[in-house]
C-alpha cells in the first residue's frame, strides 16, 4: 500500500484549480478546431466537459484519494473552468459584473460539477486499497498530536499527555514494517 502525506491536500486542490483553468482556457480553441475539421463547434465543448474534465478530476482524485477533496476539488475545477472560459470570451475583467458572472453559469456546468464530484469520489474509493492518505505508522502514533509511541514505558503521551494502550501500540509496532529512512520521532 502506498501512503500519501496528509498535508498534500493543498497541492491537490491547486492541481484541481490548474486543470480546470487550463481546460477552460482551451475550450474556445477546441471549438475552433472542431469547426475547422468540419464538425459542429459544440463538440469541442462536449469533449472538454464530458471527457477531458472528467479524466482530469478522476486522475487527481486517484493521486490523493480523499472524498472531501474530490468533492471540493470538483467545485474548484468547475469554477476555474468557468473562469477560464470567461477570460477567453471577455478578457477585460474590469467589465465583468457579479450578476453577469454568477448568472452566466450554464445549468449543464452545474450538473457537470456534481458529476465530477461523483466521478472523483468513485475514483478515490477505487484506489483506496492501493493508496491511502495517512502516515504508514499511524497506528503507533498518538491520535492527538502524532508523537511516535513505540518503546515508551508509561501510558501517556510525553508530548500532549493523552493516554494510550501500551500493549496495543507494541502489538501494532510488530505489524508495521518501518519505511526506509523513516527514523524520525515525531
């Protein structure tokens, strides 16, 4: 099993934002390409919304398999996608109004956002047996502060004072294979 550092959620949300913005910015060029090769221009948007955004959200959700980040990431990606499309349509942000921006969101994009959240959640759940967010030795760390409890003779954490079962920590320590080069205390 691959363990992902819990603090990677910020980077993950940034990836959702970058993917959404990039795909929003390339929406018009995709439509122009579709028109140039003789098919309906709307197929560029359909490809972008239905396939490319879905694939981006699924891939990012697989890289950091947490349900809350997949739903929040879907919202961030969709918002940035819309922002990218608006920037291409009207690059002068000073002329934008809050009402025009808010009410300019197409209902299909709202439905797509919900779909992206569902796809991201399913992808995150599918990879959980192989990738998980957490420390590889979480079972032998204090649940309150993360202090490594292996080898302690008392039953309270020296860092925060929370009590723990020393026998259970010793049993869990035998089950965990130490990660290469991970000899840090806390």
